[in-house]
């Protein structure tokens, strides 16, 4: 059943963009020879919706003071952000390939680095620390009387470590209604299924108990992603209410048949034959309403 408050033309436009980004991302990883395609492909639909519509953001001025902030806490998946930045016209693909993990410049790294890339809000890669930084940013917005919103994307396996749970408690304590945590719940991490490594379920009930408002969606369905983001309350920092956690059920390796739900695609490169098969798979699985 569709909520007709959601612009279906927008949904179609973002679905087309997600297909393009998946193809661009695969080509990028092929050219640089390394990446974390599984987790990078799982967040494409969410990141596309944020950067191409729902975030208040100017790609021509990534340090604009009034912008919404997005922290990719699972920083090893930064190539998805780089691909988006390229699509937005901020960097060419050739430039990013030239400066990827080089000894000379290393502007673009496997793990995101805010020192070299203006559009990166927080250097990440050591997992489990994006959420506490986001709590600080949201508190800072309140202290500065600013209406921008803070988004943070974490992995579900990432909730096994770091300082996430202290941050969940702190955000609820300060009633940070201007903070949105998006959990990329692809259920798979480097060493196996999350439920076997360290289960986090029932995640929605745990977050409720910690004082958050959880919203469970299909994170690879653009309509569901749009519905969750469009229904966010205003980011007025003075309205003290529960922070929102969007639990996005996704598929690791989404869109590429031979990568979906396969732990070995957590990290590594992609050969030319695999690239061709992967691109064909993305096209075969294209879903535009």
C-alpha cells in the first residue's frame, strides 16, 4: 500500500540513480583494486536518498555551515561516499583513482579522512565511534541554536564494539531530536552472520529500552527509505524528544547476485571478468517503479 504523500516520481528518479551509483562503484573498485563491496552496495539506496534529496546539502560548498551532517561510521565503506561525491560533480573518477592510497597524496583512502576530503565530516575506520561523535554534533547544534540535522550510518556488526551503547544512552538522556541513527542491518560481517558472531537482536526493542524511537524499514527499497526520511520530524534542536533510529534491513552485496549474502565479499578487489558479470547483474536486477 503506497502512502500517496510520497512523490513516486522522486522514488523512480532515486531508484535510477541507485542503479547508476552501483555501476559506478563497481567500476571504481575495479580501477583502484580494493574495497568493501558487500557493505558498500548495501548502503547505496540510503546514501543516494540522503545526498540526492533529503539532506540539506550543497555539493558546491561542502563546508557550508548550515548543512546537515552525515557521518559514515562504517568508514571502510567510504568508496560509496566517494562515488556519490563524483556523481554530484565534486571530484572526477579519474582524480579519485589517481589519488587513492598513493604514497604522495593519499587524498582518498580505504578509510575516510576528513583532513584530505572536505566532504568527509569525520575520519572513520576504527569502528564503533561514529555515533558518539554524532551525539556531540547534535548537542553542538543545540548549543549553537542551529537547525541542521545530524545523520550517522553504522553497520549492524559494528554495534558489537566501540562506544555505541554509551552513545545510545547519552542521546536519549539529552533527548536529541535532531539526531538520526541509520543502522545498516545487512546481518553479515567479515567473519560470518551477525547472529552467530554476536547477536544484536531484538534490536528495535533494545533501542526502545534505551529511549530511542526505532523505525524498521527495507533499506534496499527506495520507497521505504523515502517514507522513513520524509516522515522525520523537524530538526528543531530545542524540541527535546526521542532520537530516531532507522533500522534498515539490507542485503550485503545488494544488486550483484554472486555477491549477495556472501561473507567473502566483505573486502577485496574485483577482477575484470567479475566486473562484467557484476554490471550485468545490476542491470538484470534493476527495479524502477
